[in-house]
């Protein structure tokens, strides 16, 4: 293999730049040319492709977002779109592709591989919802953004003696809510993976209030429902002054943490190694601090699970 490509796809996540840098530098280290595909699969279909040099990825390791931009492409979901993409790759003489993104982007990599074009997936999403890896690139940064925000909100919650409902990202995955809730001592953590009764949340709040607690934090993953609605119901049921804060896109940006930069560097480099070994249709990940790889189809046939023990612990610590 003499030429490879790299693209970012789906939602951006902090650390994607560090992963691009690792792919480019590791490939050049092995005398392989690297082409950047801009705007994800949309750019791939259009041929928005440029050669990257060592210097092209200088000064990006500490930046959030992605220098290659990212996009969602409906055309690429079709066999015709996938064929156009492979034609472009062939036109540039590219022999393998590294796809940095979430599970949807991995499905795209799987399709390219099915059509005979080797592609490797690198998990880049803040949601931490990809099976086959303990952590995805960007999760740690998003988590730290959330706890910084909650720490600030907590000051106001204490001063005004209020209950705060904080809605965080996670449509299908509760990891951001669970980890931030545990890290911030939330009274309740509501996540899509675990059923809950609003009455339990209410009685937990009332128990705290009765023993003199001045403020409470409830963390809600967006997949559970609207934070505003939950806040309204809690205020009605407890008669405690309740406010809602939706953290939104602040969670997707920002300087990647050391953990995400190191993870991105290790995973990006591993993706290049796999292409050099002639592997295709695989995803890289980290399990028990070891860099691993799995067949994409096999990995995506499973669903990401939250750590049940951590969830139970969060409940035990917020009695
Ligand atoms: P995030 O979870 O952070 O949003 P993602 O990678 O899951 O990231 P998606 O929008 O699901 O984001 O997928 C990104 C792109 O991957 C899609 O716009 C589409 O072009 C491609 N893709 C998704 N699913 C498939 C599929 N089944 N077949 C081919 N391509 C797909």
C-alpha cells in the first residue's frame, strides 16, 4: 500500500484532529502518501481530496473540531453513492481509507469494505456509544466540559437554594450523564438505559430537603426526555424552586483533554498499522488500556452497555 486517505464523518468530537495527525504522521513515517478527504463522505463522492504533508497537520493536536470538516451524506447511503466514492478513491490512486467517526460512519466504512475497498474505523464521538471500545475519542473532553459547567451551576444552586436539572447530550447512550453525574455528586441520574420512576426522584429530593440540603442536581440524558418537562414535573411534585439548564453544543467543542489526545494518537496510528497489514473492515478501540481491533460488523451487531456497577454506585452515594 502506497497511498491512503483519511476522513472525519458524523458529529465532530474533540480529539479528531489529533487522530488525523496520527494517521498522517504514522503513514508518512512508513513512506506512505496520505490524502485528506474533506467534508466526510459528501466530499469523498465529490472528490474533495488533497494530499497532506507532515506540516499539514502541524499545530492541530490541541484543537477541537476537525481540520477536514465533517458532514452527513444521504447519497453515500446508496449503492450508487458508494460506487461514486470508490471511483474517486481509485482516481487518486488511494488504496485504503481511515474513517474517523461514530457508528453511522463505521457502517459507511463497512460498505466500502464490502465493495472491495479496504476501510478502517476510528471511534470519534463524544457519546461513548460504540461497542468494541471502552472509550471513544472526545468523550473525556465532553465529560470535563460538562462537569465544569455543573460546578458553576452548583454555585448558583447553593446560593439560591434551588434544584437544578441539567440536560446533557446522549440520545441513546447515558455515559455522559452517568459519568458527569457521578463526578458531580448528582442526586439523581436519568439515562435511557435504566428505567426510573419520577416518584423515586421526588422522594430522593424530599429526603435531602428534610435533612437540610440546600440544593440538588439532577442530570438528565437528552434521550430520556426534555429536561424542561422533567424540571416542571419535579417543581410541581416537590414545591422546591427548580431551574433547568440544557448544556447543548458546548459539549461538542473545546480543547481536547490529554486523555483524548493520547487515545486519538494511539488509535490513529493503529488504523494505519492495520491497513499496512492488509486488514479491512475493522475498527480500532481501547479495552483495558490495550489497543485492540475488531471486525466492524461484529462490533456493531452488539449494543454499547453502560457500566451497571457505576450506575448502582451513583445511587448508593446519593442517598
Ligand atoms: P455521531 O454518532 O457522532 O453523530 P455518526 O458517524 O454515527 O456520528 P451518522 O450521521 O450516523 O453519524 O453517520 C455519518 C454518515 O455515515 C452518514 O451521513 C452517512 O453518509 C454514513 N452512513 C451512516 N449509516 C450508513 C449506512 N448504513 N450505510 C452507508 N453509509 C452510512
